[in-house]
C-alpha cells in the first residue's frame, strides 16, 4: 500500500472533496475509497444473473456505491461520505474514539481489503465503519497512533495539573504557616504588654502605699 502522504495526494487530486470542511489547523493524513476488488463478489453474483436482467441492478448498485463513497482521516477526526442521490457525511472526532478493530471476508483476505470499525465512548457498539478499504490493518495502526497521541496529551495535561495543584498546596501551607506565626507573635506581644502594664500598676500601687505611710 502507498504511504499515507502519497495516497492523500493522489486521491485529493482525483476526487471531489467539496463535501469536506476542515478546521484551520486540521490536516488530511489519509484518504481513500473502497478497494476496486471489493466489487468482485457483486460481479460474481451479478454477471450470471444479468442474463435474466436480475443481476443488472446488483451490478449498478455496487458500482454506484463504490463511486460515491469516500473515507478520510485527518489530524482531528474521521470522515465517511456516502450517498448516490443524496449525500451523507459522518464525522467522529478522535477525542470520542474509544476502540478500533478490523475484519476481512474471504475475498477481502485474498485481495487485500477489509473493514475498519470505530467505536466511541458512550456509544452502543460500532459508530463508524470504513468498509472495504485497502490494507485495513495499516489504517487501524494509523488511527490507533492518533489515539495514543491524544491520550499522551491528556496525560501530560493531567500531570501538569497535578504539579500545579501541588505547588498551590505548598503555597497555601506556607501562607498558613506565616499567618500562624504572625498570630503567635501578636499574642506574645499582647502578653508582654499586659505584663508590663501590671508591673507599672504594681509600682504605682507601692508608691501610693509608701506615701500614705509617711
């Protein structure tokens, strides 16, 4: 399979991506359509039946689905565009992706294509499928790599938050210690002042008594 950058360049040049709206810093990492060999089962079934005209709708439906399906992986999200007469675009951000898996049919294993399933946090099973894509294992690896980057950033953010919390806790402890020391000093000063006052009062009392004795 071509590298993601080569595949992206080729498909961007050869397909209409007017349906895709990206954020300012969002970049396309991978883009593809269903593998051409995914049409083989439809041809195996449809060609013999086309003799009695029953197979023609099967062939036409398979071809139109193939022509009107696009998959895109960006630095921020996963996109799937489908629809023949009308267009449907499904988008899932990497922040919501919980799990990925891939599967291959007998024909898929023989011809090198398969389906990548994406599950989201809080979702009820598979929320998005990239069906019949070339080398599904490599695509799954790409998606999982982005998930690991997301988790790494989240962990770094949690670590930084924990460090800031520790620093804040230490500052609060220092502030409390300073306040406690100030309170202790103030109390000691009050006690000393009170004691000096008692001494002066006692001295005045003694002087008064001496005067009375004279």
